[in-house]
């Protein structure tokens, strides 16, 4: 059984891994005062004060501000105290969403730096085989102007991705329907995708990006600037390929922080080789 009844400020601070300055601050703001101050002006704490300090430490560890902790300590109404905790839980929920958003952004930047170490050449057309991939998809709301329309679809994909803590973000971009580059309304039937991995659940917003033969090109530009990919379409026709599905623009890095700088994008067109012998 503990025999010590009184503690100096240094002893009490060390007990809770605090500094003397922290206890002095708590005293000045009225959150936690010493049991008494002796004739020499030294703060003295007692064993009976330890439970209150433990409660303060636990509330502080939850992220609660000192002012809210003071309200909890001073409020006598159960409803008022519970409302403080409800507000703190709501605040933590907002922080969780923000941290998840930061995680997505970090994944995106990681993919950009991975691309820097990869062997790709701007504006060079090349062919590769791709595996089938899964993505969240948000169609464009054509009632909005272009920039708000694209932003809204991106936000929707972020919301969908944040519903699952275990999914792995694999990149994002815009899917344009087959023939969109020759259309007066290219955004109709098109939308934003967030490519993901490690998700087995069924979801109405999940789509499959088919695998198979793809003709690709890295370029600086924004999706929808189809004049920048005319050479790809000419290549497809000249080399006797046929477009078999949607055009996929992968957003490698956004440069909207730099005025006049376009995004680094990767165009991916699914094709098949035409057989003229049949």
C-alpha cells in the first residue's frame, strides 16, 4: 500500500510523464490546481488528486482540447457532458476522413515517383498487354460546367474509396466511351475512375477495366484534349488495329499548382489486330 501522501510538483509531474511547466499551466488556467501552496510558494499535490489527473490525461489522449476538458470537469449536467463527447467523436470522424484523404494523395504521389523511375518516353506510341483491373466509377453530371463536373466525379470516387479501409489505391483518371473523341459531346457516357486492389465486395459503382492489348502514349495534357492523341488514332488505323472499348486516361501527376502546366497523363486504348486474310 502506498504510504506517500504528498508530492512536490516535480514528483507529481514525473509520475504522469509531464513537465513542471505543464502543471504550472494547468494551475494558471484553472484546469488542475495543487492541493495547496506552502509558505515558500511551492505547489504541493496529494495522492487523492491522482484520479482526476488520470482522467485529464485520458481525455487529452482522445484529442480533446483543454477547454473542452475543463468543461467536462466543471459541468454537472450529464446531458451537457455527453454532448461534449459527441462533439469530440464527430471531430475525430472528420479527422479520420482527412487522414484517409491524405493517404490517397500520398499513394497518388508515390505512383508519380514510381513513374519517374520507370522507362517511359513522352509522346512515344507503344503497345502492351494489360491485366483486367477493378475500379470505382463515377459518371459525369452533365448538368454541371466542365471543371465542377470533373471535380464532383473525383470527389464521388474518393468517397467510395474511403468506405473501405483495406483497399489499395492504384491510380485514377477518366474513362471516355468508345467514339468520344469523334463526338460533339465527349463527356456523355464517360466518368472518373479510381483503380483499386484488394476489394472483393460487390458494389454498384465498381467497374472492370478489361485486360488485353492496349496502345498507349504518355503526354502532357488534360483528358478531353483529343487533338493531342490524333497521332494515336492515326497509328491505330495505319497499323490495321481496331478500337474495341473505352479510352482510358490515367492521371500520372496533376500540375494544377503550376500556372500553365498541364497534367502528365497516360492514354490507354484497347485494340485488336484486324485480320485481312479472312
